[in-house]
């Protein structure tokens, strides 16, 4: 059985560290600057980014990825369509399903967002020596691997 107190302490410490990282400009500002330059809200920017990475996506899947309701994603996609970043398409196999894909302008924008995020993460990781970078990446890979596997039953 996991030590609840130890997990609570670790969660508390992790939250403190994430807040401290969030207060630093190195990761946040380049993407915030992009939202201003592109005149997109953060959810719209995330929508373009997810569509660039994994699109086309259904409206429901895009809502899940952006972290909003399906009703909210409708407004986000409306704006992305109006500004020429995205386009809706009906699924030919099931006309009830609507997919969203990037237009050429949206693809170019998604590539720019990805490049900016890559540069920001590179700057962030440059603060660590090679050994610490390797350790950090190994830990993230382990977390991602375990997140895709159902949790093991706790022993009595």
C-alpha cells in the first residue's frame, strides 16, 4: 500500500515546483507572446497546436484535448474557421460526426507554435547538465508509460 502521507508531501512539493516554473518567463512568455501576435486566445492556440500535431480531429476529441466542453469548442472552432486557420468537414461514413482540420494558414501557424515551444523547452533544458536532462527525460518517459497502463490493484 502506498504511503499516503509521502504521496501528499510529494504532490505538495511538485505543485510548489510547477508554480515556481510557471512564474518564470522562459516557458510562458513566448507562447503568451504568440497569442498576442496571432490574436488568438490560449484555447484557440492550443486547438491549432493539437490539430497540427494530430489532426484532423473530431469536435469531441478536440474539446477533450483543449480541455473544454463541446459547446465551448464550437465557439473556438467558429473563430478559427472565420480567421482562416481551420475548416470543418463532415465524416463521410457518419454525417453526424464533424472533423476539424487545419487550412494551409493553420498548418503554417501550428508549425510556428511548435517551433516556438521547441525553442522555449530547449532554453529551459539548457539550464540542466546532460546527466540531469537525461534523468528528467527518463522520469517523464516512465510517467507517460505508466499513464497509459491501468493502475495495479493495491495489495492489502
